[in-house]
């Protein structure tokens, strides 16, 4: 982004909860603005136009922030590639094929892809990597994630982000074990357990448990509201404006800060 430029943003899921939170965050900033929204519910919010699909956008944005549904991915990537628009993709629940689509798109356009836009979560991932380097294979590792009862995918994308971070820093090729109810054997040395809880209005809680001989270390992150994710997504959008094609994530943003 050139100095002092205003970044023009389009938001998918504009009439959804996260879309409204992102709108609130952007309204409090002077370095970016939302020029249009995308939502199957095209009811006006009185702030910017809202259309049903990216192809109907009345103006070309610099960046699209996607906090919607995996089913919207094709339309978003097609529009961004055709119009050379950066994409900030924060939706979770993608299939392996869709993740491959996102990676392929990054060869043509700048793509910011993360399972969690919270700065705290990304710090947690870094701390987990340091912990696994120190503790080695002497501690069993479990990840426990908790979310509200409306969340569809399990385990959360953030839990997988944390597991991948741990695996990347370890000499052990951990096997992710999601459910032990039918397992009738001792825990394997290469297991990394991931458990999900769904209930109430829990915004997002993640615990990484390192269980060793006579001691337990727990790293935790609790999100009090969804605003932490919205702030991160808007920071990413401003960061991505004017970037060359490629794949970016929170690490890219933090490294440039």
C-alpha cells in the first residue's frame, strides 16, 4: 500500500454477525473503508451497497475480506483473479481440495489465508513451537478447543493451525487423533490429541496441554468477543493492499510490523 492511501474493502457475509463486527471496526479507522458488501441477504445497512455475489460488486475494491461460508470460495476467487483483487480469507471448514484452490490462486493474486486472525492465537502458536522444541518427546500433547453451539466444523481451524505449528517444530511426525471413544489401547507416543466442545455462546477457547511425568504445562487463549478476529482481518486487509501475488498469513503481517 502506498503511504496515506485509503484501502477500499469489500466484505463477504456483510449482514452476518462477523460482517457487522468488521463494519464497526472499519468505521473506527481512517486508513480504510468498506465500499461494498456481499451477502445472500442483500438488505441495505444504510452504509454501503450489499450485493448477492462478487460478480455484482458495483465498484472494484482493493481487498475482499471473506468471513462467510466455504461454499462462497469459488465466486470470491474467480472475481479476485479476474480483477486482480487481494483476498483475505478467514473462513474455516474448507476441504483439502478447496485449500488447494486457495494455494493455486495465490500464484495469480495476493492471498492472505489463516484459520485465525487473532494476534494472541498466533503468539500462542509460536509459544507452542518453542515448548515442543524444549520438551521434545517427553510430554504428551493434547489440544482442547471450545466454541459456541452454532459452529459447524470440528475440530476448529484454529486447533488444526496450532497442531500444524507443533508438528512443524517437532522431530516427531505427530498423528492427529480426534476421538478416542472407540480406542482400546494405550496412548501412542506419536499421538497428538484434538478434542472439541460445542456449547452456549463460547466465542473461542484453545488450550494446549503438555502432560509429562508428574507435571503438566498448559498454554491457553480465550477470546472474549469476535472483535479480536475482526481487528486482525482488517489489519490484514490494509497490509495486503498493493502486495504482489503470493500466499501470506499472520506471520507475514507480524514480520513486517
